[in-house]
């Protein structure tokens, strides 16, 4: 059994981020915090620590239950953490992503967003 694992590797393994590079970038930009302090990607994560992750404009909170290094299927990954995200944040998350994997929609005939609209969408989502 593992005693410690890199935080970026764990975030990728339990499927909070799609790629390890995305997890590393989130750590580099200060979007992953433990006890209110930003952590580097190489931070060694231990059991029972609480992570605060800012992803896509949402503040997610996870408690580490088990440590894994290799990416596993979603059902196996869910037992490795406890989702402590507040209900109002979860509702905001679920309202934004209507259903699993639902794509964002535009009115028929509206075409692609303009550069200005794209910036407004990114700003709304909490992007840069």
C-alpha cells in the first residue's frame, strides 16, 4: 500500500482531470489547494487530506480516502475519495452541465461564437 503519492498523479488517477498535464497545470496555476495553500504538482499527498480544486469555474472539495498511482475505471476511482463539495456548488455544477456529457448548445442558425462572445463565455466559466 502507498503512503504518499504526487497530487497531480492522484488527481488524474481518480479522474478529476482528464489528463495528467491538465492536473499539473491546475497545480501550477494555484487551482489546487490543501489547507488554504496552493500546492505544487510534486506535493506528496497523504490519506485523510482535504483538497480544494477549482475546475471550470466551480469549487470542488475532495477528501482523500485511498491513494492510487495508476488511472482506474470510474467506479473504482470513486471509492478513493469522498466528495465534500457544498450542495450549492454541486447544484451550480449540475445546472451548468445539464446531464452527463451534455454539450453546450446555441440556437439554430446562430453559428460559431464571435471572439467577443467567446471571451464572455470564458469569463462566465471562470477561465482566464
